[in-house]
C-alpha cells in the first residue's frame, strides 16, 4: 500500500493537527492516544513515512524501538506503572486503522501513591 501523506499521523507530524506530545526527537514522535485503552496510553511513531512495520527501514525501526523503550521508562517513572503492553498492528487485516506505522504502549496496574 502506498503511503498516504494525508493520514492523521502525517498531519500530526506536520503540526496540522494538535497532539499531546510526550517525547520528540529528529527520528520519532510520541503522543497520547486520543482514545486510550488505559490511563497513560502512548503512541510512538517514526518520522519516516511508512505504512506498516514491514515497510520501515531497519535504521528507523531501531530508533523507533529505542524511543519505545525511553517512553516506557518514562511511563514507569511518571505513572508508577507495574506493566506495559506493547502493541503493533501491521495491516488492515490485523486491525490497523491509521496507515502510518505506530507502537502502542498501554500501561497496566498503575499504582496510585497512598493507596494499597
Ligand atoms: P491502530 O488501530 O491503527 O493500531 O491504532 C490507531 C490508534 O490511533 C487508536 O488507538 C486511536 O485511538 C488513535 N488515534 C486515531 N486518531 C487519532 C488522533 O487524531 N490523535 C491521537 N492522538 N490518536 C489518534
């Protein structure tokens, strides 16, 4: 499938649509999911235009997974999460809805300080 420059994440990357950003560098952007499956649900995307993980050059895949790890550590530090589910849907058949490759980080078991 050809890359669609008008997909919603391309627009977020260009700043045409707002997003709550949690991390950005020259290679990647991380932002809060607009319909979170759990508190702290973050999406990490490469700036390289690619529809699925299979389309992503290896160097971009490497910098993206490094950013996933950085964001995961940030979630643990900021939200005191006990676990994080990492999800990546490649292809419509897998349930992918936005045609720009993205990794979901979905926290589980957030420990709220002061509670048991
Ligand atoms: P997929 O099903 O393609 O793996 O996930 C797409 C994700 O993008 C969904 O979790 C959805 O909530 C999120 N999403 C869709 N549109 C927007 C948007 O405009 N802004 C943000 N922040 N997230 C979006």
